[in-house]
C-alpha cells in the first residue's frame, strides 16, 4: 500500500536534501548521485545497484509536485497521526475520527477495534482530516458509503472491505486518475546511413538495467521517440510505469544532405559539360551510382531530380536531388586559353548582370 511504503522510506534523506528543497537543487543533486551510483560505474556491486534504484525512486516522487504533496501528507501521518488498537474505553473519547473510519472500514463489527488518535499539536507534525483524505485521492473524497461520489465501500477495496484487492489500476478512490511513474529522457547518436535504414540501439534504464530498441528508418536529427512503459516504475502497486523519451542525434554525412525525405548532393561538372551537355554519374547512398543527363547550357545551381532514390519512409521514398556546380579550371593550357579568349570575343556586348542590376534598382 502506498501509505505504508512511503512511511517506511525517507526520500529526502535518501537524496540528502532538506524538505524545502527547490526543484533546481533537487535535479542537480539527483544527477550527481545517479552518476556516482550508476551500476556502470560500480559493476558487480549489488549494494550500489540498490542505492541507484532508491535514488531513482526518491527523485521520481519528489520531482513530481502532486506526488510530493501526497508523500509529505502520508509522511506527516507517520509522525503526527497513527492507527492504534483499542476498545470503546481507550483514550481519545468516542465519535469524531472513530465514527468516520468505522464507516470507511465496514461499520460496527470490525471498526470497534480500530481507532485513530493524534499526538502533538500543530507544531508537532499533526495533520488534519482534509490533508489525510487528500493524500489518498485529492479533492474528490472517498467512494465509500456516506462519502461524496460513493458506492458501497472502496471500489476494489482492501482487506476487510467489500471487493478486496486494493485500489483498482493504481487509482486513488475519488481521484479518477491512474498513478504513473515519471517519464525519463535518454539520448543516442547514430550515423547518417543508419538513420536512413533504421538501427538497433541499447540504452541504460533508470533502474540500472538495459533496454534494446529499434530506431525506425528515416529518423531525423533531433527527433524524439517515445518508448511506452520504459520509464520509472509507478510509486504505487498497480500503477503504470512512465515512458522513456529518446532524443536522437544524426551525424552529418560528408557527401549527402537531407531535406525532408529527399537526399541532396552537390554535383561537380566541367565547364565543357555544362556548356555542351553530357551524361554524368551521380553517387547514391546505396552505393551504385545513377546516370543523369546534363542539358547544354546548364548553369550552376540547377537541380536534377532522380525519382525514388531518397529516404525510404512510410509514405514512400523521397528523391535524390543533385545540385549542379560548374567547376572553373584553375590552370589553362595555351590551347585552352586561346579557346576561352575566342569565346570571350564572341560575347562582346553581352552583360549577364544587366537584368540583375535592373531588378535591384526597381
């Protein structure tokens, strides 16, 4: 039962932080302890592995504002309020809490031996009934006889109550929601080719174990993948574990780029190939090149598209887009220079920048 489990564990002491610790300090402390006690840092040390699990459990509860509030209320019960055995003449009088709990736990018979007593005043860790009820389900109240929203007893009840078996599905009576463990985040880096075809990676779990998962083909750099149920366990029996959110980094490729599901590549061509036209080869990610036709007069920057040779995704394969880059020769032979000078003479009176200037001034 959550109250007993939380009463037995001082999560603040486990993390070595005060009860009024702020979120930033809590996270910083947790990360430091997790690194120190991670099983990979202390292989074969069973005590370190258990310590790592305790640290993860403590942080999962204290980093969640709602769970931390419930935990503090339950822990306050341990110091300022308790159940004690006794009969009608025991200290504490009759009526009050006894009447309330008598209805909760099944009426006259068994309730006569269950009493609720408090010790100390407000400064001694006491807790009022509203806090107690809030610890077990927030503002909704119990679902028992005589309580708002109730059926007969607790839904799914516990020992000595109708139904038996504890809170259903990790839900608190009257709360209406399933308690989940905390989501955790992990990061992995894969190469460009593996991102296009898919890959299998092995990750460390919060409890010190390992998990192997498949990265789908076509994953993008910076994409997040949610692995359901692979996060922190629920802090209560019957609750759902949290999720593991995997951040994927894709290393750049020395030749290929990516735009959506299309692959891009810069395609160098000679001045003669661009001017006169040619058929040239373009590399592909699969390895075997494909041939494309360079039309006469092709300028730098023109994109030639090869259908279906891009990233293969669920919606179909993207294209391979080759961007033409005309290579200007660095050295010219005498014959080549004479040929270029002849071309220059043919272009006298032609200004390729005239349209650019006109548009810039317009």
